[in-house]
C-alpha cells in the first residue's frame, strides 16, 4: 500500500552518469517517490500521475527544456519545475523563471546542496498550494447559496434568483436588510460562486473603523506618510484586486471620504496616502447597509453620485419574521451543526417548540435564532428540544434607555437617532411619532453633521 505521506517526484535526465547522481541525491529523503525519464515526451505522457515536483534537464534529446516546461505548465500549473542545466546562462534562467520555472540550478560542485534545498522548499510550496486549492473548493461548497442561505419561502427564493444573476457578471451589488439577516453571507455566496472565487474576499466593516483611520485602511499608506507609518502598507482595495471588496455598513462612511471612494471605483485606480504612484485595481464591489441610502442622500449624509454608482444590482435580505416557513428549516440545521460540534445528543425539535419558534418576531433575525437554538440545546435534556427549553431574551429599549447617566439633551439625541433608524430616516414620520417639530430633527441632524466635519 502506498504511504499517504509519499511525495511524487519526476526526474528528467538523459545522461546516465548524472541520472546516477540524481538517484543518490533524491534517495536521501525517504519520503520521495522518484520516477526517472530520459526524454521530455516520456515525462509528459505521465503527467496524469500529478507529481508535486519535476527536476528537468534543460538539454534533452527530443525537446528543449523550455518546451517541456511550457507543456507541463499548460497541463498543470501547480507542478513545481526545477530546471537543471549544464551551463550558467543568466538570460536563459530569467526567461525560464518568467515562464513559471520554480528554480534554475547549474551542474557544479554545489548542485547537491542547492537541489536538496530547492526541492524541500518546492515540496512545501506545492503542498501549501494544494491545501489552498482544496480550501477554496470547500469554501465554494460552503457558500453555495442554496445550502448556506436556507429556506424555501417566496422571499428567500427571490433572493436566490437575484444571487443567480449577480454571480454571472461583475456588476456592483448593494445588499440591504436589517441586522442579522445574512448580508455578509450573501456577499460571500456571490464571491465564491463567481469567476472571481480564486481571488480574495476582503470584508471591511465601515462602522467598526474610526473615520480618521478608514482612509488608510482602504487605500493603504507609504512609509513616513504620518507619525507611526514605519513601513508601507497596502490597503483593502489592493488586497482585493481581482477578488471582491465587501464594504459592510457603507451608510456609515463619512461624507468627506465618499468622494475618494467614488473616484477609486470609477477610475479603478488609487494612490496610497503619502504616495504619488497611481495603482491600478480591479476588485468587484459589493456593499451592504441596514440604512435607507436614498433617505441618507436626501438628508445630505450620502453623496448622490456615489449612491447611483453603488446601487448596481440591489438585493434585499428579508427579515426572519417575513419567512415563517423557513424558521424551522434554519433551526433544524443550526441544531444539527451545534450538537455535532459540541457532541450533544439533542437532535430534534418538538412540535410545540416549533410552534413557539414560529410565533416569535425575531428582532435580531437569523443571528438571534442561532443564539436561541444553541441555548436551548445546552439547557435542554434528552434528544429533543422542548417548548420550555426555548427562551426569548430580546433587548427592549425601555429596559436600557436609562442605564447610563446622560444629560437630557443626550437622551433626546439618542431617542431621535433610534427612531430615525427605525423609520429609515423619514423625518415627517419621526416628528409625528415623537410629537416634535421637524425643525428639532433637522437641527439635530445638522449638529451631528457639524460634529463629523
């Protein structure tokens, strides 16, 4: 039986004397399973065996080393090729490295040490690439949207339909929905099912980064650009090049930075802070927000030109209360995953417990349901979650409004902010609900804007 730790290596060499030398060198590592070939064509005929590394003589009787290298890379770019040549030619070496050779080694008294070192590094690198490729395959399966975003309700089927359209092009996608509805999950599903899945998925939570640090986070900076910039740092735009840049809570971005964001997206180029170099970038942009950006534009908090540039394909993630038929489906999957991970015996939900779950409005949406199910699995006994095991602990505004000692004006600001968010920044609605004048709200918004300026 083949040892699973065995590393398959091909050695292509037509000189019997040097073949003997290679057998000695490669035989020093018991993990190497080496197959020797005298011609390039013989090696190419067995590439289906998927060797991790190939040592390739540059001068062969049938094909040149360059021709064999090109065909190896065309068949499997993941195979690492170490060229071994009888002559040291810098221009040839550079050309071969540009075409994908892992290393170029000359036949001299130092060949043994250089070859062993290069082989060791090539094997590690090839194994790492294999792990990354496998991980990307697993991630793609994980974020197959019909298995990661569960449900069969009309609302979620509409989301599936829009996701299908999103993955077929590179159109900008704007995802809206309440907190906890799965906006980032949808963004990942788009990335890992699109033609950009081999690139990076880079997520930035705008709300979690102080506004004076956000610019350097997005665009990077050069060494010495400001105090503390002791080295160059690339930003998220560069990191997401040829991948997907997910800007979560885009509605929280300071309006003064929005112009630079718009230019970066439109021109597909950036400059790091403190630098003059123009850097071309090509990330796909996906944004998300729980705010009504159209209202933010009307209130002067969001640039109209940026709003239309980001709108792209709009996808609204429905709240869980509008997906009653999906609640049990999602709960069962959450229970299964949690119990498997924690080696718990609980594996089902009683009829009464299901009815209790369906009756609840879930202000925290899917995220809240997950917490409820996990707590029920821990607190319950036996193999089934009962109705009594389910506890709803929604945070109520009236329970927390006076938790902190604030001034009356600060409480007033918080109350206005709360209802502006609740009613999507509809000033008329908020004024009516709070029984205050519109001018009070506009004054509050102006003060907020002045503070951020």
